[in-house]
């Protein structure tokens, strides 16, 4: 018996084609039009098409992510549905995938995919990625792994996946831990499972939560701007092992004194933040001040997690526990 998969189309490059008047690609294709370009899909899998939207990746917001999460939870509750595929713009795909990973419980696979080239380009990868993702969502091997990201025949955990290149087919990778598996000639092969899955049963998102990237010589100007904008939380992409220029420290202190959680990540693509250094702005000093360390998490994922955690609790100690490895 064929498995049934619901395919949610949210937009992104997979739905785009070149517009001659504009001189660039724009959203144009419906879910049905995209599926018609996937030979063999109907022979393998029964599917339902859900046209959630035609949003380019930069148009996705946390509130839309929450709406998507609610809709998919309702779909997964149907006994006849075995899994879900979500097509998404690759610019923010990792954020939406992680958002759903945190807010959706259960074992049925939810698989995010997209395309690095639009439908007007030679080498349009959307149909192949969609077929591979549908196979993954229908596979027993993918159950219980949390939300997945599948592009270029590679299966990644949403909590670990990130976009590493602006357009390369193998852009999505897990730089620290590697893929969970691959899809080879239609076979979904899983070689490892995530060791930990977090679940945050939030119904809304807490905003605004800001993400700041630091660089040499930066001061507290941006931190203070976040405070003036009534920030509910701040994520700082620090330097190296998790350090900041000394001129940033006063602003971090003002945020903490105001009861606003400050979460620290690294701007490096690999490695975790750690309290290695005791100089002014060093990780040990920041930890002693009350800054929350985000371990291996990158800045954009830490922001998603902080937004959802703050919906559940305003207690800084509870927020700190949520970020413990």
C-alpha cells in the first residue's frame, strides 16, 4: 500500500520562474504545477497538495512559522497521513525547519526542502529535491528523527542544518556533526539519529528578539538600540569561542540589569561557545555576568529558540536551562 504524504507549498525558489519584464525570478508556480514536473511521484506516493503561500524566503516571519506549525500539526493528526513535506525558500529554510522541530511533537516525518535554482534555469533542482523529500517523509526509517531537511539527496536534522553557500546544490550541511543519512536511488538510508530533541509547546511567539553580529571595535550602540526598541531578548553572535569587544560589555550589562536575557553564540560556523577567557569581554566574564551560552547553536537558531522559550517563561533561570546541552 502506498503511503500518503501532505505537501505544503510555502514558496521560495522552487516556485519561481524568470519574469522578462522584471528581469529576475519571482514566485509564479502553484503546488500543482510544481508536482506535475516530478515524474514518478504519483506512482510511489499518494499525496495531498496544500498551497500555504508563495513567500520568498525573506518574506517568512515567526508568526507565519507558527501558523504553518499549527496547520501541519492538524494534518499530522489525521490517521491516513504518514508524513509531511514542506517546500520553502532556502534563505530562511533552516529557521522555519527548526521552529517546527521545536513546536511539533510526534514521530511522523516532517521534511523541509527547496531549490537552489528556479524553474527557468538549466539544472532546476526542485523536482528532484521534492521527490527525494517525499520518499523520506513516507519512509519508516525517518520516523522519530524530528523535523528533517532534505536537499541534494542528503538527510539533515533541522536542529543542525544550515545554509553554507549562496547557490551551490550542496549548500545545506551540518558542519559540526554531518548528515543523518542519504537518499540513494530511492532508498532512504539513515546512519545516525539526533541524540536530543527539544519540544517547546508554545502557541505564540515572543517579539521582538534581536540578533546582533559582532566585529572588531564594535561598541554598545546596537545593544542600546535594542533596549530602546523594547527588546524581549537579545542574541549576540560573538567572536571565536564566545567573546566580545570590551566596549560591548556595558550594553550587555544594561540589558541583563533590565531583566532581558542575552544569549551568546559564535559567528564561527563550527564549534561551541565556552568560558575559555577571563579578560574584559571574554567568555568567562560574560558567563559570570549572567549571559546564557548557546553551546553549538548558530545565531539564527538561538533566536528562534529564545522567542519560543520566552513565550513559556520569563524566568531567566528557566531560559538558561532551556539552552543547556
